[in-house]
């Protein structure tokens, strides 16, 4: 990093204390931008980076709700509207007890670059709450979602800010939030994505993030003249993204041997396939938040308190959460012969872990490139909503596949152009940055 980016990073840290994940995301981007800033002094003089690290708007609000026993609870709700240079704010909503302002700022910041890579007109945002859905009844989830929307509705809209799902927010929660928005606004619009098929949702959106990750990994493997056929694949998480990824890997002839949760990981040497993939949906909707039940159901090994990176594999797909793969885990993967790490989660690998992959020269893609299929398909849902015409699943899947191939090629070509061939990190960061930065230059100091 140069004096300029070092100074800027120090300012970001001073101005946003106690937000380590946000600092980490900013540092990773800045690490890729040196040559761009040298070649384009106008980005520096117009303070593009200084503006990009400051959210356009941050909304923080009280979310009071009543549980089934009549007790009142208060959670904190957030929406970070990070950047609208290339389209309305777009990004998921996360319900998890680990949610803080800093976590959502890192996610919103990443989202700006990711959405730019999709080629669709979407700015970046992220929202959520420290609400813990674990052990909550359906009615409690509904009341929480309604209360969350009672405040959020005044800040969002189909041309302003379009939220979607993320950890702890799936079709059920989107349904409750959409219902409440519609009631408050007296408008049926495409204000959220990930909607049900009967009320404006897009086919393939539930599978899209995981499918996209695997389409992207397929392109990475192609650069080494390899395919998924016969490959052993290690997956972390057991939620929405993991589910889609497992389905597509299996369809392409690969074998997924692990899933993980906050309680540990399962090892299934025969592969997670068939009814076992359907069982993942039960696990996810049980609100129990553990993966051990899979081991009991299918009589396979459960390894408590550990992550799956110690298992020998050809390909690793981290699909659970941020910073779930550290330096030591990365060394294990490399030592065991893993040739490709393709991120489904947002920022699952620490900066030290990423350096291990770079030094070992194995294929490694950051989430903002390889998990962009989810938000890209949200963009396709917005298009269908605007046209008031749904597409077939073949049509959506074809577009998703094309978008993932395009993002892959953009990463490769941009990395090459900026002197670091093969670096998906630099390719994604630079290409994502350029589109947004140029739009900001065109629109003046706003
Ligand atoms: P889900 O809620 O469906 O699943 C999340 C999985 O990660 C669960 O297994 C979950 O268990 C585990 N997990 C979450 N937080 C933690 C934690 N702090 N420690 C250990 N395990 C944890 O979420 P998604 O599948 O939607 O999201 C997974 C990742 O993919 C996230 O990083 C998300 O930001 C990213 N992503 C999601 C997209 C989408 O469209 N849904 C699109 C692009 C990226 P638990 O029940 O404990 O949460
Ligand atoms: O991290 C992400 O890209 C998502 N959670 C999906 C966002 C979206 O708007 O579909």
C-alpha cells in the first residue's frame, strides 16, 4: 500500500472505531487499487475513495416486539445505504445476534463492488438486526419482521432501496416484510427480492447464489483444464448458499463430503446427495441452528467445535459466514492438495488466509465475484417486476450462467491488464471499483 492508502486506512480506522470487519474489507480493496490510482490521478483528486468509504446514509432504529409469552423485547435495526452511483441501493438483510453496525458496513461496502461486477444497474446497501431467530416460533418471527418493516418502509422503495435475504432471512421473512410494506404503503411493488413465486418472485432466486458460485468455480477449473467431475468438495455452512452449491456440484459429478454449522461439521464420505440435500432445507428451517442432526439422521461422523478445512479435498466452497477460514485453515487446505477455493459467503477468508492461497498460487476467488449470482438474480427479479412479466427457470438460469461467466472473464482480463495475472482478488476489486468511480466522476461531487 502507498502513503496515500495507508493514511486513508488509518483515517477510516480512527473514524469508525471498533469495526474490524469494515476495516478489513476496506484494506482488502485498497490493497488492489495502487496501480489504478497511479494511472488515474483524477480518482485521488476527486476524493473518490474517501467518498466510497463513507455511507451515503446510515439508518439505525428501535425494533420492539412481543414474544409468545407476552414479554416485550427490543432489538436494533439497521440499513446502510452505501452507494447509489450506478443504481438504487441493493443488498440483503441479515438477522443474527452477531450483527453490529461494523458488520453491516463491511457487507454494504463489499456489496457496492459486487453489484458493479454483475453488470446490472444496482448500487450497494445492507441491513439487518441483532435479532436471534434461534428457537423462535413462526408467529414471533412474523411479529419481529412486521415491527422491523414498520420503520424500514419509509426509507426503501423499488427505485430507492431494494432489500433481500441474507443470513437468517429467507423466503418466509421476506414474505412477512413484504406483506407489512404493502399494507403500510398501499402499493404492490418490487420493493424486496427473494419474493415467493406467486407474488412477484423470480424462479431460480433461491438457488441462484449457490448455483452462481459453482458456475464461477467451473470457469476457474477450466483455466486448469479441469471439471467438477470426480472432484471431492468441502462445503461450510448448511444454509441457503450451501444448499444451492451442493445441488449444482452434485449435478456436475462432484462429491460434497462436508457441511458445517456453529456446532461443528459433518463428514459424509458417500456425498451429500439426493434426499440428503432436501434434508438441508429442514435443518435450515428448524430454527435450531445445528448441523449435528444431519449426522444422526444419516449415521455419519460429526466433528464438534471444528470447521471442515482439515478434510482432504480438491475444491473448497466456504458458504457460512465472514472470517470462518484463517491462516492455519488455509495452510491445511493447501497441504492437503486443494486446488481451488471459491467463496460463497461474504469475506469468509481472513487477509492472512488469502495470502497463503496467493503464495501457494492456487485458484482463489473472493465472494464479491463468486457469490454475485444471488444479487444478480435479484436484479433479474427487479427486471421481471418492472416488465410485469415472469421468465421461465431456463431463461433465468441461462442469464445467471452467462453473468457468472462474464464476471469470471472480467476478473481475469482486469487482473491481466493491471499486471497481476491470475489474481481474482485484484481483478474483482479493480473492475468493481472502476465502474462506480467513473459514475461518481460523471455525477459530480454529491
Ligand atoms: P443462511 O442463514 O441460510 O445460512 C447461514 C449459514 O452460516 C448457517 O449454516 C449458519 O448457521 C452459519 N452461520 C451464520 N453465522 C455464523 C457464525 N457467526 N458462526 C458460525 N456459523 C454461522 O444464510 P445464507 O446461506 O444466505 O448466507 C451464507 C453466507 O452467504 C453469508 O456470508 C451471506 O452474507 C452470504 N451470501 C448470501 C447470499 C444470499 O442470497 N442469501 C448472497 C451472497 C452471499 P447459523 O444458523 O448460526 O446462522
Ligand atoms: O450478499 C448478498 O449479495 C446477498 N445477501 C444478496 C443480496 C440481494 O440483494 O439479493
